[in-house]
C-alpha cells in the first residue's frame, strides 16, 4: 500500500529541482536519534536553582492572605516570588491582557499559580510549597457554557462583553435570508466538539540566567520566542534589547507552547533576584493545567441547499468554553467560523461566535486552531444533506467546490485548490463506489473534506514589519550559515531552510548550518503557529539565497568571462551552462566573491500580501494560500459494546509542492493520529461538582490512542505548485487533522445507521444511539439544545459576488443587546 | 509527596520484612512491583515514611506444580505467569487476564500478589482466580493461614490481610475434567486501560453436558470482585444453552453495582456486564466441552 512504502504522489513534483521535492534526512535527525539534542530540561548551569510554583487548589476564590514566613526560613530556599513582585498583566493578544505571572487578588482555576520558590534543588523547592499558608474566600465556580451564560456575578474577569461572556462576534456576508429563500431545503444541526489537549511528550521547561550588566537570557521550550520576548520585556519592565530568548527544540508543541507562560517569566525574575540561573520543568499534571488546547465548542449550523446539493446560504453559530483566560481565545472564536466558506461555494454566510469564561484551564490553539470543530459540524451536515437528497456524498461535494484564485463570500483569497483531485484519490483508494452504503452491518465508510490556512495573513499584534526574516552568512570555508527566528518543534522547520538554501545555491543540505530561534542571533520570525513556517521562512530564505547567488555570480562571471545569467549553481559547482566544464567549485566561487566584495552576508524577508477584506475583524482567516484535504475513514462498530475501531484511513492532501515529501507524509500521519484521538476518546473534562478539578491529568486515564489503536494510513500527496509558496509549497502540519473526526462520524453512520453528532464518539454514546434507534426513536446522540445569547447586530459585508469592495456597510453604531 | 522522603528498606527474608514492618508501623507499606503503590504515593493517595521491599526474597518468586494444584509465588509477574508451561497447559483461562491487563512494561514489573493484595476493584486477576477456586496464603510471624479468594476482599482497597501479614502465595487447584473457564474484559483502549468491566466464568459439566457447577465473578463493577451466586445457580442442572446463558447474564447485570466514573456511566457498565458474561460463559463452555469456536 502507498502508506507503507511512501506516499503516492500526484503532480508536477520536483521538475528541475535537485533537493526540493526529494526525500531527505532531517538536519536534526541524527542528534535527536542519539540523544545529543539539548532540550530545555537538559540544560544545567553552575549554581543553578530550581523553581516550583504554588498552585491554587480551588477553582475560583479571592486570596485573603498568603503567609510566606515559614517558606523564607526553610533551609535551601533562596527566593520567594509573589504576584505583587510582577503585577503587570499580559497575554499573547493585545486585546486579552488578562494574565498575571502569579495571582495577586484572586485565582480563577485549579492550578493558577500563586507563588514561586527558587531553591537549591527540586525536592527542597517542592517541600517548601507545603509551608505556604494561603487563605481563600471561595467564590462560586463556573464550569460550563450554560453556567457562564446564566451566571453574570461573580465575574471571572472584570473585562469582556458582560458577565462571563468574553467576546461576541457577528458577521453577515451577503444576505442569508435571501439565500435561505432560494433554497429547496433548509436544515439546522446542533453539534458539540469536546475539548482536548496537546499531550506533547516533553513537559514545558525553562532556564533563566541573569548577568550583572542587567541582561537576561531565557532558554525555553516555546513555539514563539518572539512573542515571549515581547511579554518578558513588558512584565519584567526591562528593554527587550536586554533580553535574549532562545527557543530550545520542542519535544512536541502542537500549539501548547504558543502562549507566553507564567513560569517563563517567573524564572527570569527569580534569576534576577538571586543572581543565579533558575530552572523549572513542569510536571505532567501542571502541563494539563497549562493546557491552551482545543476549545469545547457547541455549534448550530443552519444551511440552505438545493436539490442538486448546492448551498445557498449558511448561518453558523458557535459557543466556545474558553476556560479561565483570554490567551488566543478571540482568534480561536473567529476560527470557529471564518473557514466555513473555503471548500464549497457559498454565496451568503452569516456567523455568530461567543466565547465565555469558565473556571477551567484556559483553551487556545491546538493543531487546527478553532477549525476542526466547525469542520466537524459542516462535514457531518454535508453527509446528512447528501443522504437526504439521495446523492453520493463524494460526488455531491465535487459539484460544489470553490474556484481556484477566487474570493469567498467572506473575502478569503483562495489560491490553488485541488480538492477535487483529493476526493478522487480517496474515493478510488477506498473503493468507495463499490463499498459505501453496501457494507455489512457494523462496517462502514465515511468521507469528509477540509481546508486550512498556510500562515495567518496578519501578525498577532498589528505591525507593518515582515513576518519572517532570514540572514545568510557565507565565508571562505564554503560554509553557509542560515539564521532565522523560526522554531523547530519537530515539524522540520530547520530542515526546510537547509533544503531551500541548498536548492538555490546548488549545494547540499549537509553543507549548511541552521541557527534558529535566538532573539539575539536570528532575525525575527513570528513563530511556529498557523502553519506559517514553511511558506514564510521559505520565501524569506529564497530571497536571501537569491541575493547571495547574485553576489557570487557577479564575481564568478567576471573571472570566467561569461554573462551572469549563463551561470548555473549545481552539484557544489558554479559553471557555464553552455560549457559545463568551464567553472569552479562552490567553495572557490565564495572565495572569489569574498575577495571582491568583502565579508558576505545577505538577508531576505517575507510579508504576506494585503488582505482583501477591509472590515473590522477581516484579519482572521486570510492566508497567502490554503491547503486542502479529503479523507475516507473505514470503521468497525461493535453493536454490542458500541466501541468503534478504525482499521484504516485514506487521506489525500493538496499541499502544493512538497519541500520534503517524507516530512509531509509524517505530518499527514501525525494529523490522522491526533484526529483519531479527538474523534474516539480524548476528553479534557472536569469533575462535575463545584471543585472543577481535571478528571484525569495523567497519561493513564486521559485516553489517547496507543499504537494498538492507530490505523493504517494511505496517504496521497497532490503536488501542484502554488505561486504563493516557496517552490510552490503549501502547509501540511494542521490541515490533514480536520477531515478525520467527521469522516469517522460519517463512517459510523454508514456502519450502524446512527448519527453521533459530537466527539469523542465513545462506546456508551454509540450504544445509546443504537438502542434508541431499535426502540423506534431517532438514532442519534448529540446536543439537542442550543443556548440563547443576545447578539449585537452583525457587521454586514457585501460579498465579492454582490460587487462589494471588502468594506462593511456603514450604518448606525450597533447597540449591543443584553 | 516526594518519593525521596521515603526510606526504603530491603528485606532479605520474610522474618526480616515482618520485623521491619513491625518496627515502623503504622507508617510503613510493603513494596513489591510498585506499579500501583509508587503512583499512589506520588499522586498523594497515600503517604508513608517507610517502604519495606520484599523483592529480594527469592523464595516468593516462581511457580511450582503440586499434586493438587499450582503454587504461584507472590512476586511472580503477569508475564512470567503467561510464559509458564504449567499455567499455559492447565490454567489457560488465567492467560485471558494476564494477556490483556495494562501494557507489556507493566506486565513485566507488576506482581500477581500485588494485583490481588492491593484490593483495587478493577484488578484483572482476582475474578478469574476466584472462579477457579484459588486461595491465598497469608504469612506472619505467628504462622500461615490460607484464605479462599472469595473471602479475601472486604471493600475497595480493603482486604482481610492484617498489617503484620504478607501475602506469599496463591494456590490454584487443578480444574476437574470437563471444566472450562474464561475472563472477558472491556476497556476504552487496547492497552494501558483499566477495565470498564471484567467478567470471569467457569463451568463444570457432568456427562450429557449438564452443568454441575457454575461460577461467575464480576470485576470493576462493585466495591470488590463479586461472585454472582444467583447467576451460577441459574445454570445448574441445565445445558448451558442460549436461554440459560441469557438468564445468567441478566442475573449478572442485576447483581452488578457499578458507579459512574471516568471510565463509563453506571448504566453503560451494567450493559457491558451482560455482554461480557455471555461471552465469558460461551468461551468457558467451549473450553470445557472442547468445542471449536
């Protein structure tokens, strides 16, 4: 099978390319395999202290008193840090500055840090935590979306819309009522997508060092050194130029190491207080409470459609259970709606999103950030629509695909789209036409599609500067060093830089050294999030490498007396295309250039194109281009126990030209794995009583698939180069997760005829639905009620089809209704 | 709590273990495989200042066949049991439990004695050993006593073992001819998952395939592993046919006392008990009568 022996590839892959498009070893593979890679927790410095944080044991309370007297006198304790020492509020998004390093006045969740100690070793630090005396005045805890809507006092935060509603957003593109009126049918489905967490194998760790000239260095397992750098400057109140953040290789990120974390600031401050290096490594339980993972999202999706399956309008509504802090949450709220228009033609689209605060670990970005939930709602509904119309779900989708190089109703700029070919591949591979709706009871196939951004079109804080920068240093050794702020989280960001620069300069990846994620040494890259790294750093690297090539070519052209444009860079040589014998080694060429021009260095940068939408909030969703996926899941449902087993999945990914197809396949398979867990078992759930503690912050009881549950994956790479990407590459890291849960839900329906309208699809839900169906009731498990929340009048934006100019309709200021 | 706060004492003999246990009582616990205990200490379920390890007492390890049955040393691991020829030949049903519990790493570390003595309701070995009429040997300085397994458990993590006693052996009698047993479990994933429910069954047939003795034991759905006497009685004197098996499964569901917890709702677990009882009885019948599956 293709999935076993390398991906089946389809497209104009690798034509004329020597490095790009070929399977290659990752540049960091050997050091990781033999244990040379230094992760943050491997760093040990002389006289280093260890930090532990005192964390709240209650979900919501005012802090009446903290007594630290016993702690300070405990042998081995060198410093105690309290909230008042670092009171400045911060958060990754400028609009959600609601976090503190340590709580000053109240705690908002179990696990909220209250104090930190630095001690001579980890055991002493842990023992010291028992010596704190904290007196709380308990406040009622809010544990669900409904409670957050119902209970306006006490407020978890003093900002936001009102009560415990963090943010409401409402948009209407076109006119959905008009669209519904044109429809032959209108249906609304209520679905729920449970929260889940990233589960990186590496627990978060940081080491801070302070030098007496006032400079701070922080090594940390972060995906976003740049945003962390900004937060450190703000909260520590020292110039950013005096702070150096070094992103250590992440042992898994998946979005869980995107936010700046309180412990990262705390160790810096403790290093400043003690003058000694300070380390922290979170426990697994602490990682569960750091969270920032998948939001639980309750959705109502109302869709108008015609007899041929074409969509006339959609009104999609979401409620997000945000947890205790803002974090990326407002972006997440947008993402639960903005990409619904990117796969199937949709002339009118309306979206309402509401994020609430609850006293639970804060949610945020997890692989697919905010989009797997609405994609689940949409793709399960598409399956129901096809069933209702008596159409094949694959063929019906094929008829409705958005056009390449078009604008969606909500002004997203579609680039290349090969979703049709993706569908063809998985239909063929799974023998869909022979097997769908024809398999014996208990076995089934389901199909779903998806789209995902290749990098967010705007930075998290507004600024006109590039999103990614690359510097090249070349010298007489012939060595090329690539400097870039991007972070290696296992996805291959270092390797991509080496492949691309090698491709342009005609040398091998092994000839290149990559230095990354160091705010002192490397130019800014915004970080490893939103599937932006390959496209943005790749384009910046091409620019830097082309500039270096130009300098070298000038020197070589003069020496060989051939025109510059006749020079070829390949096989570690620079030579005359018309007379390949005439040339020199790359090393000699660099020496010539260094002699002629002096020290060699070039830079490149990348800024995404301006977004076509010009309305408030149009920054969420636009991307230089989008990846597409289609998936077919095969399931076996045991009708006695209700357990669902997925023996195999077929997944076709339109990711443009692969820079390294093996890494792309790794991302596809990893996404299937993560999607499988979300579909079948993963749940970030809390005890139902007022205590709101996590039910199972451990690898044993937080059920995630093992190798025994992992399915066979047959992957197909569709490689039409996209003009926006470096050598035509699009994203691969997140998009392939999206179709997995709905494909499985649709396959469960094919197998046993019941609809499970929420994930995870656990055995008890399946059995309940089977039993209900046997009794003549609706064979469905899922939410039946959608809460009410008054929404502000939507921002009304005429669509491109309607001749809009990307601006919202100006009208009287909307009055937010309570 | 910090494991470094705990003092570890390694006993070379049972007498020494007993002496150490007495010296540090009540702030002491016995350590065998540690796969439950160390996790519980680390997460704060228990705290203790002293651990007395019995892992160096070689006599507590290994499996010996006797005239009447097999004696399993308390330190024997599930994987050692699974690879023992005598267990494989004479007590195949025990393999149902050793094969599916936890994960390979745990099956190499955990001990049979620990799986029983910890008294966790979801333990996989007690149900199958109970229907096979196993007993445990409790040793103390004042002597040994043998306790049938069905009288060993008192409640969740509570057993009749006194604090001065050490569970040293498990005795399992040879099953009579025309007797078959089986253990069926259901968990939320295939490895590293405690049972949502487990059911062990044994059937002894007379000539003409009439049931002379039937035992059914439930795991993970009551405060202790629970023998369902009624389910057994319903099968007596009958062929273990579809109707009798259904009645027994109903009785097992009735007798179960599941709670709703992280592994499933009480209703769902009761459903699963019925399914597993049926499966266990069918497999036990197959084994007893040499039927082909």
